[in-house]
C-alpha cells in the first residue's frame, strides 16, 4: 500500500517540500575507477540534492576511503567551498596509523570541515574493536564526535558484536551504524534500544521491504538516519521508500530531517 498521509500527498504532488527538508547523513564523492557515475563531482551532486530537496549531505570522499594520505584533504576542500551544503567525515584507515596520527593532530584545526570520523572496517580489514583503534575512539569520545561505521550483518569486522563492544566502552561517541548491520535488523534495532548514542543509518536498507516498519515498531524512530551513499544511489529512491513505508508522518519526519538536525546542531556549532 502506498501511504496517503497529508505529508506523503504533498511530496507526491510537489516532488519536494521546503517545510520538510531532507538531510542525507551518508554520502561519498568523486569518481570511482570501476564504475560510471553520471554526477560524482560536487557541483553535480548539488544538482541531484536540489532535485530531491536534500539540504545537506554528510560525506567522505572516495579518495579518502582508499587513499589515506590525500583523500581527507579533498573532503575538506569541498566542505570549505560549500559549508552550508556539505559536512565532512575524516576517514580512518588502521593500516596507516602514521597517517591517522597526522590527521588526529590536525583535526581540531579542521573542525570547520569535519564533524566526525568514518570507519570502513571490512574494506580496510581492521575490525571496529581492533586495539589499534582504541586511541581513535578515545579521541572521538573526548570531542563527542559523530563516528559513522560501515556495518554489515555477519562477519567479524563490523557486525553487531563489534558495534556493541565499542558502544559499551565509548558512550560519549555518537555512533552511526551505516547500513544498520545489513540483514541483521533485529540486532541493529536492539543496539539502538540498548545505547542512546547509537543510530541506524538507513543507507541500502531502503531496498529491503519491511525494515523501516520493523525499526519503527521496535521504538527507535528517533534513532534512524536517512542516507543514500550518493552518488551511488538516488535520494529520490530513499525518499520514496520512506514515503511508501507503513509508518507515521512523525516517523517520516524523524527519518528525513529531525534526527539529523538534533545530531548535527552541536557538531556544526563546534566548527564555527
Ligand atoms: Zn558508504
């Protein structure tokens, strides 16, 4: 059933709503050698965002994910050009701890560009709870940063068990589970219920019918974050999934903008 609430009707009619903005908490940027993206550059991504009513995108550049030495600088350059539209996450790659040390040393001088950190544990082959990352988690806790972690169900790098291990130790960190431990929805919801500082990032979850309803039924509507992996996937698909799910308009607003607004307010203030 396609929902027919007043909010949904207004979206279907106008395509986007100024009074219900969308904040995308999970994106990337720049070309990716193995795939063709029609709009990977920041100017082009702004077109995609404007078409869908996305006010702000929190992202880590593709270059930062796989070129530790240079990629975070790319992210900072883009945010500093469009500070009202983009916020950066500094990528941490435990295979290059000398570079991580360098980046932590300059983080405080780059708060205008970075609101937090990004772990890509399974790709970097360093588990979220690896001892190498202890000092990074402590660093993030001290500053109450957002830490977005790629998470996926099963495996031993970034599943529910690793999230729980770090969430227990670092309650000051705002820990966003990118992809919500994909496929292990009950475990992801339980983590959000057990820890008030843990969030379910819905990137890729939109393709699974029933997951949004399950999260809302478990009572974590205030802990769900809209995300798309832009430029990999269209914000229109994500927004359509939220509008079509069997949830309330309050839930939809929580997902599309309210939760992100509360989360971002102190982080953006720290960068001014
Ligand atoms: Zn991603």
